[in-house]
C-alpha cells in the first residue's frame, strides 16, 4: 500500500504513517515539492527504517516490548485476512512471528 495518514500540523511539516506501521514522506525539514530551494525538493533526510513505534507493557515482573510494524517483506493486515471479525467489533494489535499472525 502506498498511501497513509499524514501526521502534523499547519506550518509544522508532516510525516505519513502507512498500514505497515512505518513512517514515509518526511516533510519536516522544509524539503519536498514545496521547498523554496530546488536542490532541497528531492532530498531525503530520513529513511523508512529510521523511526518506528514501540509498545512496552509491564505485567508484574514480566515486561514485553513489541515493534509496531510489519517485518520487512510482509504486508499489512487487510480485512480479508480476518473474516471472523466485523470492521467495528474491536481494535487490537497484531504482530508478525515467523509468518504467523498472533494477537
């Protein structure tokens, strides 16, 4: 999937988060197609793998940390992958482990 949700505010620049949990289209350094200087329009300051979400949960003495992104080469979950779930039933986090989706 090559589209996502832009995150940012007016005048602050944006970064786009896509369905695989990674960040794309960094426009926070006055770069991108709106940059005043032509040489800055195609400059990429950050790569897709430079930033990601991580969840850390503690349950008593047990601590679990998970990257919230698809592993390289895996696609995001689509509704067709979860026929048992109605679209508004619940929101939950899935992780990829050796090619299997687990909850």
